[in-house]
């Protein structure tokens, strides 16, 4: 099979569309708004990955590397330098997925970490973070004052100064107030079973015969 001669060049992406699942671009010269080709199918850099270039704005536009084969043009790859600073300081092996919004994804090679980041528009654009950190062996979630951290032997869930800590050794609650708003419950067990109501009922009121036994809450004595 012979190959026809082809030339490559770079142009500005003026417009994008998705038609029947195929991403197409219209490209040319952004400064003059002069088009060079319309509705050209965009070939991805690898199968299974689909992206649609951002539209032009006051900061510029995306650029396309295209191939000219006779009268046929093929869009091969796209780059967009408008959002590169959102990637931060990337080290060798790092990866980032960025766009015009605050949402982004990072793969940090040295830490074996994947981080999802966006901003909470309902809370003054506070940070929202979901991180898997292989180096620290930890999973972390942050949304404003709310947070959760999980390691192989501990789980912390908190909002501000209130925190729940779960370990193999127990369940711990820290904060200004704790409420157990259920009609029934028990503190401890008698053997494998909850303490029976009656002699094991939790009482309210002054100690002695005037105390009122709870009908739904019981407590083990040992």
C-alpha cells in the first residue's frame, strides 16, 4: 500500500461541535476570523479518550495540528495554552487534565497520588478535594470545613471542631454536643445480647425510688 504525500500545519480552532459522537472542528486564523476548513473530524491521540476543545474567548483559542492530504484535511491533535497555569508545578511523570472551569484532575507520579479538585460555587469558591495518596496510604476528602481522612487503620470524619474517629480499638466522638435521637438503644451488652429492659433500664431523675426508668434505653452494669 502506498502513502500519498501529506503536509502538516497549525491553525486556530474557531468552532467545535459533536456530531453523532464525533468531535469536529472548524479552524483557520483567529485574529482575522478567516476560516480554512469546516467540520473536520478530530482524531484523538489515543482511542478511548474523547475531548472537545474550549471555545475562543478574550484570552485566545485552542490550536490544532492538521494534516493536508491532497484536498482532504485531517485534524490530528489540539493544544490550548490558556489554562496551563492551573496545572501548577508539574514534575517528571506527572499528568493533569484541565479546562476553562475550576475542575481539574492531577496524577502526581512521585507520590503515586491522584487528586480531583474543583471549587464550591455555593460556598464562595472554597476548595473541594478528593485525593488518593499512595505514598501516605491515605484517602482524603475536603469540602469547606467538612473533611474525611481514611488510612488502613483509622477513619476521621469532621466538620470544624467536631470529629468522629473510628479505629479497631473503638469509636470516639469529639465536639461541643452529642445527640442520640432514637427511641431505643443500649450501652454495652450482657454476653452477646443487649441488656434487657427493667433492671437494666437507664433511669432519669433523682436517684432512688423516684427515678423514672426508660422504656427503650438500657445499660450493661459491667
